[in-house]
C-alpha cells in the first residue's frame, strides 16, 4: 500500500511510457480476447446447465461440445471453400 501511495504522491507514474494502442483496452486484440473469455464462460455455463439442470452425465456434455466443434468446423470449411471457388457469385 505504501509503495502505491508513493508511486502516486511522488509522481513516479510520469516516468512510465503509455501502453501502445495495440494493447489498449479498446483495441481489436483486447476486444477479441474479451470475446474469447466471454465465450469460454458461456460454454462453462452451458456445461453446468447440461450436467446440473438437465441431468446429462459429464461425458455426454463433452460429447455435445465435441460434436458442436466438429459441426462448426465442417460448416466453416464448407463456407471457406465456397468463398474460394466463388459458388456464391
């Protein structure tokens, strides 16, 4: 606590260089990291719902997420292939 008070009162904060815009809180990188953490918390919430409220066994919840991962990879692969070969044009 004393170090923090000295840091403020003696104006040591002026000697520190500001954070680059790349790592700033509103940058694309930090916004993406925030979205990733929010998504992981949503997955955790869904896992808890499936195991506690629905009564699904833990391995069943893992199987649901594994199938969802494979399905989304399949869809993203098909979309990227479609965009590459100009199916939509």
